[in-house]
C-alpha cells in the first residue's frame, strides 16, 4: 500500500491506495479549479447556508455539491470535503484501484478489497476516541463523514461532539452529518434531530 498526503489550499487529503502511479493530485487540482471558477461567478454558492437552485451544464463537482446539499437541506459548501473525497475515489477506481481510502478533513471515501477499521475521533470525555467501525471487504464505494460543533474549522450551528453518517455517497454523507450536527443543542436534541429528518 502507498500512503500519500495531498495539500492544495484548503484541501488536505490523506490517501492510502493500492496504486503505485496515479495523477490524483492533478485531478483534485482540476476539480478545485472548476469549483473556484464557478464561485467567482456565483458568490451565493459560497455563502449560502441553505440549499440553492442553479442552472444546468454545471461542472461535475458543483452539480454533485448542489444535489447533495439540497438532499441534506444545507448550503452547498457543507458538502465540499465529502464531494472531493468521493470524486477522488471515483477517479482512483477508474484507474483500477480496488483498495483506496481518502480522508479529507474527517470525510472519508473508500473502496476496500480487505477488511479495514475506521476510527471516529470525538474527543468526548465519556467515549474518548475508542470507537471504530469494522468495514468488511467491498467492491463498491462507501462514504463515512463526520461533523462536530466542537472540533475542526467548519461552521456548525450545533453542539455535537461528533456525528458520523455512513452512505454510498461521501458527498451526501457530508451534507447529512452537517445537517444532523446543526440540530444537536444539548440534552433535549434527540427529539429535534428525529423530527428534522
């Protein structure tokens, strides 16, 4: 397995892959360029904390972020890290990877032809950092995304130590983790989260 870190502006990827040669950094640069170019023409896309409607013929990254954020009922930038992870994994799968794990700020996209453990970092006094998911060998992609109102630099309107969502789509999981974390506001949040979703 090959381990690599890819840093491009706000994107900080940690990658484990079975591929010796790939052009993932160049691919990420290209999708980030598409995103930045779109944002320059549409500041609402960058600033909105609610779903937005846009036209057709969008760059792939923008289209995926809009669809995922509309499904999760959040602004499109709430899905950016998970979307970059998902698109990066899709790129590696097309390059014949059967084992790749891409982590981007707590948002993971993976495909694994052998069992892996995925730890969840919550920094909670009671739970600590002793929680992990065992993920069986699989041929299809999986997204595991975590949001927190207490850890990290992302905007959160809630107080969750850690909310993790598992989905076939890392882009959607990212939006939903943000949405659920936004609803957590103390011990009475259980009913609110259930009603919101």
